[in-house]
């Protein structure tokens, strides 16, 4: 008789599952040795970027996990090495980076540790390279540089003036949309261009004849005031906003300021310049400043619409860029306003008076620290502030 002994052995495979390697994280990141927080500026053209991790990294997984691009999305070629006992990755671009350019470098979760663990969370750093301060052009004197800056500024209004109307475009992508106030500034640049020999007097006169003829005969007005935006071909108002599709008294004042400057400059006794001055007077005198008191109120209103009337409902009160509006309204030969409108309207603003001292200077009017520079720039293109008193 024989016996077959069968040994019983328990299967322990379910009790010992495969061990998943622990994940890891980015400990820190540096650019040229400086710790990275958010967006870093003024970085070198050949930066050394380092990612530090909480464990040793599998070098074979580094390249697929890194993504280095510029702001346009172009890939940046780089070299990577390991350091800090394989727990840090060093990244250096193969070519010098471009000046003043934004770059991003990211490491994603395909990166693995030497133990096989995965990066728990991806990280992207953004940085901007520094300015290239080397000379790009032959050196010129400061006076020559100032002249060049002034000439190029003048050329925006001159070279880029609308071909049909001569008016200034709102910006270099505006097509036929011109701006009434900006055209006033451009008109004031014409005498400067003549005096600086950027253009001849006759060229300036011809441009002014084009502009004035368009404003007098073609451009749409509302009680003599122009819209903020004007179609440079048709003269029709171009809505600045749904309710701002008619008169803009403040922008009109900048335009009138420029026209008055041109009227005084082109003072010759010949027929062309006499006609120009007469036409400017027609434009200036038909602005109904007093009508913008909105039913006789002691304040001027900024907007009026032929479709929604006074829906913008914006009284013009100081202190801001609108002083010239009240000056022109008060001095109008045909539609002037009384002193009470200036006193209760312009001077009636809650932010009119100041009196505080900033950096050793007493500021009599306006918001703290003076507000935006255009509060002064716009009106004082045409007003001499020296000796000016506010009674």
C-alpha cells in the first residue's frame, strides 16, 4: 500500500501586492542662482536654470519631461545636466536668448525618480530676459537725438494723417477712424514741423487747407461740436460707445485749440492764408458752447447724442484735462458762457482743490500727486500757465 502525501501551501500572492514607488516633488527653482517666485525679470541671455527635487532623478526621463519655449511658442534648444547628487536638473540654452523676451520652462509629471516614482505636480516658471544695452546705431548728440524723437513724433500726425481728410487717426490700426481731439494735437504739431524744417510752410498750409475744408464742409457736427471719432472719408460720426454717438464737447475743445493755434500761425496777408483764417473762424464760432449747459444749468456737459440725448449724463467738473473746454466756452464770441458756469461747474467738482505738498511742491488743484499727466498736458498745450489766476 502506498500513500500519496499532498502538502498544503497557502497562496500569499494577494497579501504582497507590488510596491508603488513614492512620488516626489519640486523643492525649489532658481535662475542664475536667484530663487524663483512668480515672474522673474532682467534675466541674463545665457541663464542657468535649476530645478531641485526631493529625491534623485532618473536622467533618462529628463528630456521628455522638459519644455522650454518663448512667448510665441517656439521651442528653445537647451542642454541639461544633473547635479546635487542627481536631485537637481541644470538647464542652459544652447544659444543666447533674445533681449526683452518672455520665456517659459516647464517640467511635467512624466519625470521619474531613480526609484521609479513620478513627479506629483508639474511646474512652469516664466521669466523675461534683460534689455540689450549695447549700441545698435551710430552715436549721436543729445540734441540730435531730441530732434529725431520730435521729428518721428511729428511724422505720426503727418505721414499717417488720413489721406482724404488729413485728420489724425485714432491709432495705427484704425483705418478710416480719425479722432477730433487728436487731430487738434496734430494741427498744433504743424507749426512746430515748419519751424523745425521737417516740412515747408507751403506743405503745412496745404495740409491745413485739407483739414479745415473737411471740418467745415464734410464732417458731421452737433450744435457745432464734433464727435470723438469721425470717419475720415465720409465725415460721419463713428460711435465711441453705444450712447456716445454724437457731440463730444471736450474732444471738440482740443480740436478748436489746435485750429486757433494754426489761425494765429498762418498770419500772412496772402489770399490762401486769409481764407484759411476765415474758414477756421467759421468752425470755431459755430460751436454752441452755451447749448451744452443742458437747459441752462451752471455746468457744461461732455456728451450729447442725436438718438439718446443726454444719456451719457457726464457733467464736466474739475480738476482734470477739461480746463481748456471752459476757457474756450468763456471766450467764445458767439456762444459764450457766464462766469457762474465756470465757478459752479468747473470749480464745483469735489476733487478740484488740493493744497497738499508732495516732494516739496504744493499742489493747489486736482487729485493727490496730480493724477495722470494728461490732466496738464492737454489743456496747457494751448494755455500759458505762467501768471494764470483763478478768481
